[in-house]
C-alpha cells in the first residue's frame, strides 16, 4: 500500500490524476496483500479494483507460486520482480508471457536500509520499467513519508532504478 500511495503522490505532483487503494479480503496476518494505483492524464472516474492491469510489481518472488501475477494482463503487460534469478529462469518457472523486469531489491534494501523492506526499492524498478512518473518526482513523497530515513529510501529507489534489467538488457 505504501508503494501505491507514494507513486500516486508523485504522479499528482506532476499534474497527473492518480488514485491508490488496497484490496482487503478475509486475509490472515502475513497473507499476500494487493494494492492498486491508477495514473492517467485525465480524471479517473473508476472506483473499483483493477481487473486488467498494465503492470504488476512482485515484492516477494515466492508469491508467484500462489498468485497469478499476470491475471487479466494483456500481451503488453509488464511484471517487475524482486529476485536474484535471471529473467530466463523466471519465465521458465512461472510461465510469464509479458515483458519481465527484475532487480534484487532485497539485496539493495539490506545494503542501504539495513532491513529487507523492499517497498521503495521496487518503486525504482517500476519507474524504470514503466516511465509512469519521473524519478525526481518521488523525492518529496519519500521525504515526507519517511522523514530522517527519507534520504536512504531515495538512495535505494535510485539504485534499484539504475540496476533494474529487462530482457533487452540481458
């Protein structure tokens, strides 16, 4: 949810329209959680879950064993995965069809934040994969949200942006 909110704030700062919201069901503690973000150049009238996403971020690769991350996604969909594995390995194991991006967000988060929290790390990869907002537009939302640890969150976001790769780059 934090990632979706920060992304929406950055989009709004750029003059775009955006909304972010979670999807809660009867989940138990520790269960996978879905969060959605919509970004557009015109007003957004929909107030429902996203059933045909353009992009999915997977903060923990193991979730792909229990969630179809490409559900509803067209052929031009993008999946951004936190993993140390190659894209070829991801495609083979999870039968991914769309464009795949990867970054070892956990490694970067441990290195820079000292904790395996990958929210802002994966935002860097998402921005690289989608160009939905400018990287600089994330600075104010990160600083406001994280206060004194904002600079480290910005650093990990920028590193993930730089180190994210897709098939074209491998």
